[in-house]
């Protein structure tokens, strides 16, 4: 159920962002036949960027509820078509602790991630596909139940796209889906689907 909801959210974000991709593709061909600046290969630029993301994140423990997720990231492209990004994500939620009756109050259960993302962008000449990336994430996961915080290690895969929306290719909109396995006893994994907006320097 969690994965199905996550896929539906990612699909909705993709549909909303798709009109921008058509506009950006036509503008890019009218100005130049080269790939967008943010994805040019061999130009010597590390393409630094900052980004904001928002969307849905859930866990697969069947008792907690996470909905809105917010993320901030900074990244560079140290190797052509390969990005290295630091992400900080916060997801507020609630959980029904063991021992509380069905009518009892839920406790606050918040999730904070500090992750390193390494991803490969396909490039090429096909709209949308050239701006699509796949990669992996790993890092610290902090689960906070009321005032008690426990740290874990998470690792997983991610896929998404960043579509330029201006002639200078300085702004992009896109989406990103992630499944993060959290290592620990009885520790739930995470699935998220986030829309994104980034500025490229």
C-alpha cells in the first residue's frame, strides 16, 4: 500500500511538471541545439545547485502516519553527468505507541534524514530523458518519538528528473522518488515522492 501510494504521488508530480518540459525543449532548440547548460558535458563546470523539495513520505510499519515531507539540498557535478548532493529532509508525523488503546491519543513521531546522494544523469537529445537521473542515497536517519531520538543508517535508490524552465537553464522543476532501507531492529523503511525546484549557478 505504501509503495502504491508513493508511486501515485510521483506520477501526479510528473504529470504536473511535464508541460514545463515541452516548453523548455522548444526554447532550447530555438536558441541552440546544444544540451542545456546544466547538463553540458566537458564544459569544465561543476554545476553547483541548491534546491527545495516538498511532497509525500511514508514508512511501512502500518501504525505510524507521515504525510508532508520537506527537503533542502546542495550539490555539485564533480564528474560530467554525475552529481554529488547533500540532502536534509524533515517529515513530521504521528504513531500509535504500543499499550495505548484504539481510542487513545497518538504520539508525535518525526523523521529527519541527512543523506548523501550520488546520481547519474542520462543526457542526450531526447526531451525529459536527457534530464532524468538514477542513483543511490545513504546516510543518517533520526526517528524521534516524542522527545526520544534514535539514530539509524539508511541506504536506498532514487530516480527523478530536473527540467530547465528558462532560456539560461538556471531554474529547473522536477520530481524525485526514493526508497530508503533503514537498518535496525523493527525499524521501518521509507518511501517518498517529492516535487523539486532548483537553482543552478
